[in-house]
């Protein structure tokens, strides 16, 4: 039962802008080593959006090694081992794009994904398995949590999703609280001409429900509009993505279930995955 859990953070929207790598080395079913390395991204340039997610700033990486140097250290640990990530479509792709950016060969990698296996956010699956988890969006903390989750899954344990702590406001009607504001105005008008056509949200119908924890709904809507989304306030059969925070609207969640049972393909995206998709 040997593998390496990996997590990366990026400095900007480009996936080759890795600014931190975290590894958890598992040998014979035990975490034997964790590694955290800050990485100086190209030109040490950051976006404010990414800084808000992980808290890493240009000052913190101004004297950090470049990716090539860090890769020389971690390559022997990664090559020949199974790599596991929570949302491997982001973390492994970031690794591959960064290797390509620096002209380094991309090794053959056997990969697995705890998000694909469980379908919930990393902090939620840790709740379900009663795994202590702090310092989310720190790469080595995320990698270690991912490793612990994967070990539980390999041992055939079933997560108890009833243990996921609901994040509902303490008092009052949760659907009148901050974070549940109804979107209106120009943000609802798609702008495909100036949008990123390579974005996963390009020309897709997007609806928000629930309270986002790391970004205000209006800011998230403005961000996804720049990526080409066509934002709606209600769910229809044409909806593609529902960005879901805590305390989501029960009527919206019912509609998703109803429409999908009729053959639609409405995908629920939780905040963690949404933030990573925005960094494509």
C-alpha cells in the first residue's frame, strides 16, 4: 500500500504557475514523510484572487527556488509511485503543465483521485471519516488529508456522510442572510466576445445557490462571467453547472434531482472545485 498524495497551489490562473507543492509519502500503509516546498512562479507574479484562496504572497516566494530545482528534489519520490490527489484533474494537470512550461519531460504517472471516489469536498470527506483537518489550502495539509482519506478507502471503510457538519447560519432565516443575495443586472448578461473560450464555463448556463465561504456571490459571478458563463437565477433543463455553497436552496436542489432524473446533465460543483476550475 504505497503511494504519494500530492497537492499544489498556483499563483495565478495559469496552471503552470505553481507556487507551493505538498507531498505525503505513504509506505506500507503509513504516512512516513511529508514535504512542503514553496516555489517561485514565473516572474513571481500573483493574482489577488489566488492569494485570497491560499494566502501565499510574492514576498513569501521571492527567495524560493524555481520549479526546476524543486522538481529535482521530488522527482525520485514521484516517479514510479502512484500519485493521489483530491481533484486530480487540477493538481496532476498543473504538474504536467508546469513540467511542459519548463521544458522538462513528463513522466508516466499512475493517478487516482479521492474526489472522484467520494464526490465531496476535502474538508467534508475528512468530516465523514472523522479525520482531523486544519489549514485548508495549504498544500502539505491538503496532501496529508488526502493520503489519510485514501488509506481509509483502500481499507474498505465507508464514509459516514451524516457526520459532515452543516454550515447553516446560527439564527434567522438562512435564505435572507448575507451570501444568499439574488444576482441581478449586467452580471446576468453573457459576454462571450471578451471571455476565455478555453474556460470550462464558456457558453455554459450557471446558477449559484448557498453561501460561498471564501468569496462573495457577486464576486464569484463576476469572475465566472469573465470566463464565459451565462448566469441564471433559476435552474432549468438547460442549466449546466450549479455552484453550491453551504445551506443551498432546497427547491433548487430538488429541481436538479428532478431534471437529472428526466435525462438532463446538471452538475453540482462545490466551492472548492469551483475555485480550482476558475484557475484553469
